[in-house]
């Protein structure tokens, strides 16, 4: 494999946007830092292929042989919408705000931090109606040490043998399943697989649940760690018949009459169907504490990756009728994310591109509203990138449907200089376009010997990754990752793939998308062949890369497929090369351990 010659570049301005063509390649939308206040539409022939200030990626919206036409149609629509969004952002009355500056721009009016947050929030009665019996309570500035939330409600009686359950959750920013569960408190009144009442607590980040803490009525063992001096689980079990009526009778006798019998327990399961309860969640020094009707029930230690201020919503869902929710001792100030992190952080800016050849280019897939994830990467493993003259890293970000998100994104891109904006409206099915953009950027702007793709929740152990790459002879092209062989597409469920999208019964060999590396000749092949409309598009970007590498390999090239389980697809293992699904705090934790010479995980305890 030959090392590519570095394309000559001139000028000192760095590229801010990587723009892709709109429908049918009738025109190419290009953005120049010479004219940052407007979007310029030029014909492709008018653009210099080696210009440092204007970059484009040609992706045919015509039917590519073997590709699924709906994906191309969706891409064309996303580009048209993205063009409108970009024009909207660039039509700001203050175009000078986009110019490069050593000082951060002030936060836009109306963002969190422009006004003080209330110290308490209350919802009750009619304010809780119309949400399916559950409730959402906004926490404008999150929680702080000593904050508490009180929920008054009654579990509903579940029909038949259905498991009667509800959940109290602290959620972070995001929609639906994308929102992290900072705390999940789930009482199951009729039990679950254990067939006895249980309370399960957990956290969830990027769709991945952590290890559950289950309280099944037994007091935590004396040797177990406590949380602010309180046990994780209190006792409520006893010698009673396994029926709801018996539990209810004993519960009422203990709570109201103060009577006790030989089969009576000191404190039965704290929740009963159709019986009102008062639950208080409080934030301590070491974790969260739950009290029901004044008695401590369980405590849940804080987990690495989640901080109190990240909790923006308290949610109560399930088989429950909520009467009221009161949150008190809340923080009254929460500076905006952009303002808090763009204060003279010049040490986190990307250095100018070096003139010498680059050994490794890293393209990081990110989303417009993932500012916190990008900041965690900059503060952690990307420090190694900034200190290296042979490695370059850039975030590849598509546009968001909300103007304010795009405005903050452009300010962030201008300040740090490490973001490539791909102007289509972001969606999961079109993530593959960002991967193509990475290959094109590596071919046109930063010619490198190797190209790596990862996600913004991936931690990269840079030195070890480079050592792994160098084990393979330069005489062969390289495809390195956590390889999958003979994987079959799912035809049902959330991740279903139709026969129209993928008619075959197996995928080609491919590396998991959390982190993989290809040699530059493969990246150049992808960029060039895709521009000519000769490669298939598929919505799963890692499978797409496997498909393209297979095409390259069958074209008379010799590709070394290298499997390494240390490029973790899900989670982390000690002595990792990459760790995936890591929260922002876990990225920083991994970096601190690595600086101490300990490549160990920061798993939730």
C-alpha cells in the first residue's frame, strides 16, 4: 500500500463546513469561509478540486445498482431540508458572529442560564391530567446536593396476572429512548420472574442498561458498602402467604392499627394497590435515597457518568395515579452549556493542520445536540491527538431540526476548529452519509495513511491503536476492527431490515461501527466510487463499509481483515483499544486512569 502524497494547500483558514450536493446533482451547495454570511451555489466545474477553502462530497442521488431506492430518496429530501436549515442559520442579522475569534460568542438569548431557575417546582391536580396517569416534572437547573422530590400517588390494580408496576425516573436531555436514565426506580408489586415483590434500580445510557440493583425484601449484608451510612436495601420480607390480600391486611394492621401477630412483619412491601403513598427521593453525598411514608426503603449509589445537574426531568410512569409532585432545594443557577465550556478553552482548540504526512485521521460521528459528549472527548483522549503531529481528528455532524441547535453548533465549530458539518437533516438511517464524508475528507483535505471511524461515545486509546495498526505489513490494505462473520439481518423488531433493503440472508464480513480502521486506499476507493455512483448505499454504516471493502478486495486488491475484540463494541474491557457506550463522565474517568498508566474501565459500580 502506497502512502498518498499530501495535497498542496494554501492559506491559513481552516475548512468549517463539508457540504454535500442536493437532489440529482443538479447543483452543488458549497460554503466558503471567504463569504461566511451566505450560501453560494456553484456548478461543480467552477470549484477547484484542491481548494483549501471550499470542499464538497459528491453523492449521487440517482439509483445506484443494487442499492435501496428509498434510502436515496430520503437522502435527497434530507439534503434539501438541510440546505434550507443552513440558509436559515446563515441569514442571521449578525453574520460577524460566525467569524473566527479567540473569544467565545455569548450565549443566545433565552437559553438556560439567561434567567434564574426556581428553587422549587410543584405539579398537582389538573396539571397532572392527560398524561396517561403518569407525570413529567421539569427540573430547570437539574438537581444539587440536598435536593428532594416528593411524589404522592397510588398504584393502580393491574388486570389479571399482569405485573403491577410503575417507575420513577430521573432523565437527561433527549427524546424518548435517546434520553439517558440517570436513575430508574421500579417497584414491581406482584413480583416478576422471582414471583415476589421487588424494587429494581438502574441507569441507562445510549440504550444500554447498567447492572441492576434489586431489593427483594432482604436487608443488605453487613459487609456491603453503604450509601451515606444507609443500607442499599431494607428488609420487608416475612412468613406470609404470597397473596396481595394477605400483604395488604398485614400492611394496614402495621401502619394504621399498630397490631402485630406471629406472622406479621415489621415493615411489609412499601407499596400496595389502590393505597396512597408518599415517596421522597433525596440527593445525598454518595447517592440517591428513597423514603416511603417516612421510612427509608432503599439507597442507590451514584454511578460514574451521571451528575446531578444532568437530571432535567422527573418522570413517573406505569400503573399509578399521581396526585402531586413537589421538588425542593433545587439549584437556582445553571449556566448554559455553551457559555460554561467556551470560556477561554484555547487549549482544547484543534491545532492547524501540519504540512507533513498524517499517519492517522480519525472521523468521529456526532449529533448536533451532543455538545457534552464532544467536550468530554476533547478533555480526554483527544488530548493525545492535539499533542501529536501525525494524528488528526474531526467530528462529523449533520444539521438538527432546531435552529438554536444549529446556531450553537456553528459557533462551536468556529471556536474549536474540529467540526465538519454535513448539511443534511440528521437521522439514523442516513448515518452512512457521514461515513462517506469521512472518507472524502480524508482523501481531499487530510490525506492520511490510515482512516479511523468511531462515535462520540467511544474512548480511543491512541498509542495502543497505532501499535495494533503497525503490526500489519504496509504491503497489504488494512481493515481492522471487531469483526462480524456470517451475521444475519433482523427481519422484525426495532432494528428490522426489510428484504427490499437487504435481500440476502447474510451480511458480508464487517467491523462493528464503534471503532474501525481502514487504509487510505480503501477510503479513497469509497470516496471515488461513491462519487461515480458505483457503490451501494445501506442504512447500517458499518455493514456498508464491510460491503465496500469486499468490493475493493474483489477488484484485485489484497486486504488484510484483522479482528480485535479489544475494539469493544459494547462497553469496556480492561486493556481495551477502544471503549464504547461511555458517558461523558466515563470518558474523563478513563482518561484519568490512562494518564496514571492504568488502562482500566470505569464501569458503573
